[in-house]
DNA sequence: TTTTTAATGTAAAACCTATATACAATATTC
DNA sequence: GAATATTGTATATAGGTTTTACATTAAAAA
C-alpha cells in the first residue's frame, strides 16, 4: 500500500473502469473473478490490473482470484464512493437539463442538490422536481449545503469566472463541459467532458 | 514530419486542444501567438507544444511566433477537419435529444444526418427537424449515406451488439456514452464519454 | 546599418512512468 | 500428493515527457 501522492494518476483513472465491470459481474451474480477474466472483459492485461490494485493492497487469493463483492467494496472505499456526494449543476440548457434528468448520477452516488442558471426565463422553473436557482446567489446556497462538486454546462466565455467563484465557495472538484481550459488552485480537481475533441482526435486516424 | 504510426497518440490528442485555443484567438482577432503564450493559455509548456507540432512540420517563424490563421488551418488539415463529417446518432433518450439539439457539433464540422432508436414511441417523430428512424434498418441507411462516424447513447446492454452491426456497415469511428467497453477491430476508432468515471476519479483525491 | 532581443525547431540527455516479463508463493483441483 | 491456476511483486523494457542546449532566423532597437 502507498501514499496517495505516489500513486500514478493514470492508475487511479483506471479504478472506476474496474469498478464498472465489477458492478456488471455483481449484477450477474458472479462470485469470483481472475485478473485475466477481468482483463478480457476490459480489453486490457491481467498484469496491469494486478499492478494497479497492488498500489492499494492485496485483494485476491492465489489459485482462485478476486471475490467480486470484496473487490467491489474495496474499490468503492479507495475512491471514496461509500457516501453520497452532493453536486451543484450550472447551466440549464439542453445538456444541463439532460443531466438533471439522467438517473445514472444519483444511482452511482452523485446527487444533484442544486441547479443554477443566469437566464431569467428558466430561473424559478421546476425541472425534474428541482427548482432552478439564480446563479447570482450561488455562494450562500453552496455554503449552506456544503457542496464540494460542481458540473458546468455554461458557455465557454463564462466558465472561468464561474469557476473562480466556485473555488471561493468551497468547491473542490469541477467537471466541465465548456470547451475551454479552466485555471484553478492545485487542490481543486478539474476534469473535462469534451466529446468534440474526442471526435476530432479520431478523424486524424480516418481515411 | 513523420508517419502517422510513429506519432505518439497522446500528442495527437493534444492537437484538438491546441485547435480550440487557436479558435479562441482567431475570434479575438489575434494574428500571431508564441508557443509560450499558447502554453500559458493552456496550462502546459512551450516546449511541449513545439515538440508536438514538430511531428507534423514547422509552422512558426523565429522571432515572432505562429500566425494564428495559418496554424489553425494546418491543424485542421492534419486532423482531417477540412470537410464535413457525417454522423449517425443512436439512442433518442434525454442525452441523444440534447445532442441532436446541440449546435456545437455541426459548427465544428460534425453533421448528424441520421438519428435512430428502437422505441416505437419515438420512431417517426421529428426532433430538431430530424426524423427518428428505426434502428432495425440502420444498415441500408448508413450505407446509402456513407456515414463513417457513430455516436451511441444507448443502454450499456445494447452497445456491443449495436457496435458489431455498425462495424459491418462501414462505421470507422464510434463515440460511446454507454458505460461499457466496446470491442471492435483495430481499424475502428473507439472513444468513450464517461462523466461519471471522471467524477469517480476526482473523488479519490477529495477529503 | 548594426546590434540586440525574441522566438522557433531540433537534437540530445535525463528523467519519469507505464507496460511487459518472469517467477516465487500459495490456493485449488484432480 | 501432484498438477494447475492465480496472485503479488521484482525486474526489465519501452515509451513519453521534460530539460537543456543551441543554431537559426526574424523583429526591434540603437
């Protein structure tokens, strides 16, 4: 087992992927899985999985493999997923509304507790049972609820200014759909969802 | 300049990010930018940008930097973005519908020309001017229009079977929102949009 | 015009990280 | 009790990133 700081970031990125597949196995009722079987399902290698897991301890049993329930629980612990994380959503355009209606977030422990916009036309409206609040008052709402995670679906030009306010209000992780690099202190996690960039990368290899 | 195959994949991934910032500069009317300025905007280093670009040729001018218009054009060429790519969209749930209404895809050269679902309740309906087609007939429609790119917002359990059919129908790139690993031949590009996994990674570093 | 400054492009080295290989140790199965 | 399967880890290899260095060229200043 190791200090968080010396664990390769990319290994951490793979844990949620492993967790995903374990979820699948769990629902199928599979009780034990080998690193090789897991690797086949994921299109990776058994060694990589074992190496990644070894940063956090030994979870398997020689000769048989990993108990699915136990490894699943272990990964949830490691990733701090044994609690419900409150999430604030910013931007109530088509994408924001789709996210608000998406069940997959709550199902995996990310509960949207606040929804904001700047547009008077949507503020006060109820979407999926949630009243859209005025972004002007985000500070008090975030602090009242002690929210640590924000999802941004606002226009690129507004993202940085919003992020600055969020950081001041105690937000510690931002998932942004805005096509722009956001600057924040090192202790704030930032991650981008950029489907268009992914398409643009793939076209490089086409034709 | 180099063969595609010997260019690091991660360097290719960064080109769309550079392109994004060049777009921004273009709109601002900036004519020339140095690798250092670009690096500051992106939170990376000047050397890395120059190194990445050097795989594809020399685009700058000593003493001044890069002509924004020229570099922008060059990157678009490299990434094969000087054409309109036809895209087929699968799954007309909240997310699929949001994507259909999203202007950013068409604006950057990805035109959704086909929208499919399996649900009788949506098939035949018009969404954002596009008639939803029956997934049962995807083969003929894809071939008729010669579509090479597909976006999947279908349930995880249906993704692999659908992908298999898509590959047989000539699809060469798949962008999947389904939380599952898709297997396909090496000549087919696959990329995943997985906001929940990104959240799950960030929570590792929280608290 | 000459000098100084700024910036690219590339080469080489050093470093870091990820991946693959190998294998001892151990559990399970036959 | 022997054969097989599988983990966990040590070691080697490969690959990417970062740093340093610098020749070259363009622009700005003197």
